[in-house]
């Protein structure tokens, strides 16, 4: 039996802008799973994460400080089979980054591996992280998988191409809504993406049109990406 899953990817810039607008954007898109980047990861980060999940009508699956600012939220119809936070090797002078990962179950037996990622600003480090991400997804042992996050380079870049060469780029398969995700006020680059493995079908993917335009600009310097998938 196939299941339709709505996955939202969103860099929320540490909730430094309008956190209420972030919650409204998430609610407006009615996601089953949210992959966040740049969630608060230092002082009282658990409180901030719990409040965002509550205001968004979701629950926290995993992530935060242990995954270096990536996080997964989900709706109540989703069962968490297992979850793990991963940290990448640290490059001197760069921010430590990591992955929030989870295997989620929909209904009795539909399983989906989910990874929220935020790759490096440094070219070489970003390429290495992309390889580690693909290895981690394969190691999760679930044929149906989705990677969502801030790739930190345009779709034509080498790391983006590597990921999209192994996984399906949601926007390329079924574009819907807007293409560009950064910067929010005058977006002209697609550096955020939802990508999935072959068993997952992409019904639509792009910057959602449901939220109010003012909320999208107030919430963060990135625009979100919403994908509707069939698992």
C-alpha cells in the first residue's frame, strides 16, 4: 500500500527572525515531516525546539545540539522506529555540522528513512560531507529514503550534482511553486532541496505557495521547500 507524505525542508536561521512566522509557515504547509536546519543549538536549545514544535502542531523526533543544528519534526500519525544524531568530522576554523536521521513508519509497514542536512560553506568539506551523507543513508537499510536540507551550493555545483546523480532531485522531477530559496526577500539561488531514493515517487516539489508572502520573508533568510511524496 502506498502512502502520501508531505516533507518540508526549512533553514530557520536559529529563530533569530520571527519565530511565530516560522511556526505559521510550517502550519500552513501541513507537513507530515519537517527537516530543519540552523535550529538553536546552544543556550536553552531544548526549550526553543520544544516551543517551535508545539507552536507548529508537531513533535520533535531528533536533532538540535547533538546534530549541530539539524532537526526532524513530525506529525502525530508518524511513528518513530529509530533515530540517531550524527556529527561530521570537524575542519579547523569551520562550524561543526551534522545530520539528524530517523526511520519513520506510516501505518503498519510503510517505512521511510529521513535525513536533515546542512552542508558546509567550504567546497572541499562540503564534497566530503555529501559522500558521508550518501553512505549514511545507505547504511540506514531502508529502501525508501529522503534527504532534505540546505546544500549550501546551487543545483549546478559539484556536491549538488553528486547528490542528485544518486538520488532524485524533487524539483527536477516534479516542480511546483517557486524554484529559488535564497535569499528569502529576493530569492535567486536554489541551494535548498528535497531528494529521495528510487522507491519514492515525487508528486510535487518547490517553494510552497500556501504561507503568506509576508510570513515567508519575516520568518528566515531562506525559503522552505515542500515535497509531496508517494512512499
